[in-house]
C-alpha cells in the first residue's frame, strides 16, 4: 500500500518511487469541497472528480481514495478528541463539586463532634442540678433558643439592603456551608451522567433541598432562565416584579409577588411576597438569592389574595460559578415553610412537609430545565415532529399550564363553580370568558361550524393506598380503553377538530424526563348523530414521572384533542390525571431511618438476606393522591346537559381507577394480586419452581441460587436478567415476567398478557425465532445470539444473548416457553 499523508499545512502525494510531492492549495481546495459534499465517495465519483477537475489529473484514483480515508480518520479523531475534552471538563467540574462536598461533610462532622461533647457536658451538669428552679431555667432557655422572636424588619431602601446582605450570607451558608444538615437524596447517585448532586434537609425548620450540577450555559444566561420561574416551574402561576432597587455594589434588589398553583383540588393555592437580591461575588460568581418579606415595616407590602395561603421562603437561591472551558457550576437551594397547616387535610400534610417532594418538584426541575436548554442550544436540529426542541417544550408547557388552570379554577381567569347535584365527589367549574375560547372554531352541527363559547371542567381527587404512582400512570397510559368512554372522547375531540387530520403515524418526543406524543384513537363512535366529524381522533399527550426508580416524583398524564393543522397556536383544552405520592412527614433519608433501613437490609431469615428491590420500597410511599380533571368545550345553552354528562363521566373514571388500583396493589409477595396467574394457570410459586427445575434439566446449571418455594419466587422476581414466559398457543402471548422483564418490556403484570411474542422481536429476530422454535420443542432449549428487540413502547432494547427453554409441569408436559435475556439495556 502506498502511504499518503495530507493536511492543509503539509499536503503531499505518495509516488511509486517513494518520493513525495506536495499537493497544491488548489488541489486541496478541490478535494475538501468534495469531502464536505460527500465524505465517502464511490470509485465512479472519484473518477468523475478527476475528469471535472483537470488540476487533479496527475493524481491516481487510488491516491485520492487514500486521501479521503485519511481525511475521514482525522475528522473522526477530532470529534473523539472534542468529545473526550467535553467529558474531561465535566469530570473535572464534578470532581470539584465532590471535593467541596467532602470538605463540607468534614466540617459538619467536626461540628457534630463538638456539639456531641457540649451536650454530654450539658447533660452531666443538668444531672448535678438539684433544684427545680435550675431545671426550669434550663428548659426555658432552650425554648427561647428554639423559638426566637424577630422584631419587624425595616423595609426602607437602606433596610432592604440590610435584609438582602443578610439573605446572601444565610444562603451561602446553606449552599456551601453547614447551616443545614444535608443528606443524600434517596435514589440519587452522583456521577458524570447524573443530573447532579442532590441532597435534602434533616432536622431544620420547614423543608429544604439542595442540588449542585454542571450546565453548558454561561452564568448570566443561567441567571436569566432561573429568574423567569414560570418558564420552568410548572406549578408557578405568576411571578410579578413589583419594584426594582439598584444597590451600590452593582447589584439589584427586586420585590417580587409569586403565586403557585395548588397541586390538587384538596388544597388551596400558595403565594409568596419576596425580596430577590442579585449580586456578583469577589471571585466572579453570580448569586441570585431570595427570602420572604412577611415581617417588615416602613415599606411596601402585598395584601392577602383571596383563595391563596401565604407561605414563607427562608433564604434560598442560586450560586452560579463560571466553569473552566465554558459552562457553569450551579448550586441551588430551596427552603420553604408553610405557615398555615390547618388549610389542608392532615393526610395531605406530607405535600408540604417532605423535602423529597420539594427536591423533585422544584430543585431538580430547575436543573433539568437548564440541561434541556443547553441541549437545545447545542443541538437545535428539527425533530421528527417537524419542530425544534424548544417548540416541543413550549407545547408541553401549554399542556401543563392549561391543566393547572382548569384544576385551580381561579375567578380572575373567568372560572365560576356550578352548584352540586347533591353529591360532592365531583366539582364542576365553567369558564365563558372570551380569552378562553379565542380562535377556536369548534363543533360541527348539521355540517356547519358553530362557535362554542364556554368550557366546563369536572374534577375530583381521591386517596390511594399501596399503589405505586408510576405503575398506575403507565397502566392508564397504555390501556385507555379500561377507563375512557369512546363516545365522550369523540364529543370532546369534536370541539377542536377542523377537518380530517393528516397525521400519518403517532410520533413521540422525549425531553427532560417527559414524553410528548401524538396518539391515534381509532374506531371511535359518534356522541351525537348531528356531529359531522371523522372517526379517527388524535390527542396531543404529555406523560411525565414514569421512572419507577425515582422517589417522591409526581406522575402526570395530560392530553388534549388536536386539529388537522396542529399549529403551535391551536386551541388546547387539556384533561388528564395527576398522581402525587404522599410519604411520611419525616423523609426516608433521615439518619435514624437510614440506620433502620440498613439494619432491616442485613436481617437474615429463612429466605436469606432481604432483597433490596422489594416492591414496597420501589413504590416510594404507601399513599398517594390522584387528581382527575376533564374539560369540555360546549355551547352555553347546553350547560346543564354537559355538566350532568361530565359528572357521570368523571365518576365512571373514578370507579375504573379504583378497580385498576386494587389490581395493581403490590402488598407482599405471598398475596401479590399482580402475581396471581390467569384462571387455570399454576400459582406463582409453582411456576417459579417449574421454571427453575426445567432450566436445570435442559441446561445442566442452576438458574437460581436459593431453595424453598417462597425463596425461589423471590429470587426469580429479583433476578438481574429479564425472564419471561409465553404460552404455547398459535400466537404466543406473555403470561409472566420478573421485575427485570417488566422493565425491559416497559409494561406491568396486569398488561403483560396483551403483548405477543412476535411483537417484541424485529424482522430478523422473528425469522430466527420461526426457524429455531421447533428446536425448543424437540431439544428442550435454544441459545440466541445477541440482537435487538422492542419494548411495548416501541423502544429498542439490545441484549448480549438470550436463552429459551421448555417449562415442564409436574406431569412433565410442556406448560410454556421461558425466555431469559442476558445483559439487556435500552439503546
């Protein structure tokens, strides 16, 4: 082979005699032009290039081929070097964060050792005290220390600056110091691919959360995004800057009034009256910190708004430091105190007492939004939707905001409550304001469009026991026919359909932990004969919080009918479900609970060590509240009929959800309803024993390492590889899967039987399966090479290899076929 080395500075041609001749700049320019158009030209294209460019006539086609090979190699090396540099910068920044976190923990340990010594001495002194007076003085002094009385603050410009500087100091002590005892967020492991280092508070006033992360945006841009809270915090209704005061150190003080939506119909909305201080530190770091101004004098104040409960924000904010090589290192602290606990039912108190929920809803949401913006800046390409990622994010925000507006039903937005029909389980609001229906040419009557001039929302909330929110939401998403009424769906969709919809196939986009998709509801009937509309219905649907590994996550399924144009300004009338986990008032990450969890994990019983993946632990909580809200556009003279229909529809959905929740409740393995097989099938314990025995019989090895019927089921359920059984029918369907199998198929035990075997394989996999399936029945087992299969959501799953074997029952007759996919992962 002839060696060729070429570059813009030193371009040479390798000749047969071993001597080199430099490429001329014109020759390099011609080759570069072709490279940008076609990095890998064919032989004919290279010969055509020589013919079209006389300047390359002295170069042989083989030499041009080698030039392109070298050029592609250099391009690949440059991209890889750039990627490695980016990874190195990220690792360097993460290492810096971890070192700072280690320093903070060392300071905290020293402080705890000092306090421990002090309290021991204090206890010894208290023991030596013999008079009641001395004991009373000790108790009284402790009470005064725990509940200090602050005088009203001066809210004049000088006083506000003093409050701002104090807020800055307190915020920095939380962000980088030891003012709050931080413990790691459950389920969050810091690393290069994680969202950041997330921690929650323990033992402080109110609830607090902190996060540190790296984003690819400059500090000024990060501050602008975070200060615009309604753009990223879905629960934020408004954030109005009432006044701005410049400070002498080039900073600004803003007086801010913020309103938050209520997350459920069972609780009122919250609002805040805040001071926000933006300044630059001596090291160049940018700081945006906030606190409530509820206790001030000699300055402006915000009167109490109707239907809002005033909450308090303790010093919180953002520390943004420029990162070497570009980007920013950001520290986020949120610290909230709810001042009126009587305003909500006792069972909902965890919504306002859980640092975990605060971290998921607010702190981590800010980091995720920043990372999404950073990706949009670096990859602004148009997606498969024909829209840029920013446009899809805007659509998802419109869906979330419309759902929150309907759920809260504020009077200043035009909502008014209708009288109850005697049963208070469903609340109905009506909105007839012009802005609500602007631009919506809605239903069709006798073939002529008529203007719907009102929107009705029927909503309800209820508590659920022992149902993982993520599991329930995934079922509602995948099995719409279990709860939806096709006639009412058709009526609702008629409100915004302008004609036959031309969307060819369902499309989906994933960003920020959310799925935005277009789904097609086929074979839907007509609600009324006089409605002229196509039978196909399309919904724009937003699904979030389906990750079963995250703790304290709110799960949402929000959807709205869309018209044929699917334009960004088309009317969106969202409906859907919101499921909020309710953990205990004390977060699971407190040192006491962590000690108990460790002790329980080390318990050894008849079944060996306790499995860390127990279903009750995965669910994250034992209680949750589900809120259901459905909207309908209608003509105002039909209000009474539509209200009656909406109440009955929501009540039927409540019954369906209760039925599904009962089936999904994962109690304990012995009585796990989801593990109960179909009628005529063996019990789960028996099936697990058959699977293990058949594997040993055909492959001569042990599938599971434990003995005993109950331990076999648990070992099978928690096996690291995906194990699933399918029937021996002409069209095999899945009848059982362990936890890894359900994760791989992205389904539930209840929905598993709707998935056929051939559905999860691609074309090559189906051909291989058809050719090798007789071997399973004759030989008893079969080994498959690694490949690609599909989950029930259509996501590609790669696996290193797979094993299939025949499962025999007690009479040694074939009961089913079992598949095990080894080392699988989503592509």
